[in-house]
C-alpha cells in the first residue's frame, strides 16, 4: 500500500502563476475559498516530472477505494501540457503545469528558510520549490487525482505575470520645486 511519502513531491525550480497563498481565493461565490498556485514545470525538468508521475501512480493505488474499487480509463490527472492547453500564453510554452490547492494556509519561506510575510516578496512569476501531495477524489461522478499544496520556498525573482510591474521599474525619480526649497537656509 502506498504511503504519504509515495504521494508527496518536493519540486525542483518551477514558476508560480495564479498565486493565492496569502489569502484564500475562489473564482466565484459558489466555490469554497482555497489557497492555490499553478506550478509551471519546464519539460526539461525530467527529475520533477518523474517524481510527479510516480506520485500520481501511487495516489491511484492509495485511492482505489475512493475511485470505486478500480481505476477508470477516463481518470482525470493534474499534470497538463502547456503547449496544448495554453498555446496563447507564452509562460506555458515548453512546460507542463498543474494546479495545487489547500484549505489551510501553506508555509511560505525564502531561500534562507525565513518566513515570507509580505505578498510583494512572493508573486505570480517568481520561481519557487513546492511541497505538494497527490490524492484520489470522487465527487459528483467526477473521478481523478488532485494535487494538494503543502508549502512553498521562494527560489528567485522572475518577471511578473499578468502585466504587473514594480513601481520603481515604471518611474524615474522626479525633480520637483520642493527639491529647490531650503527650509534651513
């Protein structure tokens, strides 16, 4: 029987998109709010992809009862091809992606294992490592393997996704009339 260690993966360097890890979020009011992130995984990261595929297989075996005693042929799995499903979004080119979520807030740390408390430090577009786990679900006739989000470690900064930019990158310093005022002179 597979164990939690068989269904848990610590990724290599992946890119974060649709990052909602400081406050839970839902696309609409009918959905339960959750913490979530879309992990963009380069197709060249064979190590992470191999670990994910093995964990998905372990989750199928561990969740056989949840799946109704057998693994259906049309089982939904979380790893998807960015070239096929998101051809109009360049950040998904040459990559696989999966969505991970949790009802509880994930642990968020930086490269030095210090907590990340400021949402400006962890954002859609930065590079991270993620601790994720895979499990079977059977809800309203939909059967599949889902991806749970445990924790995130920031790896390095990256370009913001979604058109956001830093204020200091958008503007030059201004010289104002106040700069010429000498209140002490």
